[in-house]
C-alpha cells in the first residue's frame, strides 16, 4: 500500500471478528470471515444505527484478512472526508476494501465520483468491497445515481441490535479479555443503569479496567463499579 494512505490502513490490533457478539447477525459475521479468508469475493453494504458495530466489523475484517496474508484497506470516511479523494489512487490493487461511514461523503461530488470510479476498477477483478452507513443505499442523500446503483449491486445487510442476552455476553467477553471477574448480577445492573450502546458499554468496561488496574483488583463488585461512575459517564 502506498505510504500516502496511513489513515486508510490504521486498524487497531484488538479489532477482531472473533470478539464481535453476533446476536442475530451470525450470517453476516460468517460471510465476513469467508471474505477475509479469500473464500468469497463480494460486494456488501452493511447498514445500522450509530454504535451498532459497523466499524468493529469492518476493522475486524481487515485485521483478520491481514493475518491471513491478504491485503486490505480500511477507510473511515468520517475521518477522511476532509482529504482529497485522490488518496484512493491505486486502491483497486487491494484484495479487500472496507469503506466505513459512507454517509459522511454523501453530496460531495468529488468523493462520490471517486468511489464510483473505484467501484468500476475493482468490479470483475476478484476483489471485495464492503461498505457501511447509518442507512440503506436507497436512503443515502447521494447526488450520483450511478453510485447509488452500484452500492445496491451486492448483498445488503441491516445490523440487528443486541438483545439483553447479547449485551450481557458482550460485557462478560470484555471483562474476560481484561482478566476481570464480572458477576451476572453486576452485569445486569450495568444494563439497567447504563447506555445500551455496545460502544458505550465497551468504553465503560475500559474505564473499569483502568480503575481496577490502579487498585490492583480483578473482581468488579457492585460497590466498586458504582464508585467508578463519573459525571460524563453513560451510566447513572
């Protein structure tokens, strides 16, 4: 990958498909694993509400693909939209291109045209293009009809929100990754008193991890968790 694209390929190593809680999204998770392994070449469009896991999935896709020796570019358009779309030059050589938060360039003629050209350059060349947005292709305020059409060519998936069981599994998984003990009743308290956003819950678990490390503790008791609440926290 050209050195002009440092942002496009910056994927945190902790972003994996393995620690994504699938809930009702297991079919999509399986498909992304197949794309990462090169078993399938696909054009996919993943939509979902803010903090529903789209970024996690696209980062996890690239992380897993790179571990398997495949080239993958991750482009967070919420960060890159202020840059020239010329950064896409040569991107068609990658095995997988993951384009996150496409809604942020909707209405930008230069970016829309550049993505349309990239799509055409990769089509039929055994590449995979995976897009995400907070809404479906039909609902995006795009000015280029041909781009909207291309985005609808492949599979389209609407991410399902995690239910209570899935959110509890998320909390336990995040605790285990950090070597922490989280009793079911404490996890349930978090669901009752905190934002149900997976992103917010994960961020709060990271905050608890830092506090637990400072106090050299592993058990996240309810009094300890309550003592860690901050005014800006998503928990009450």
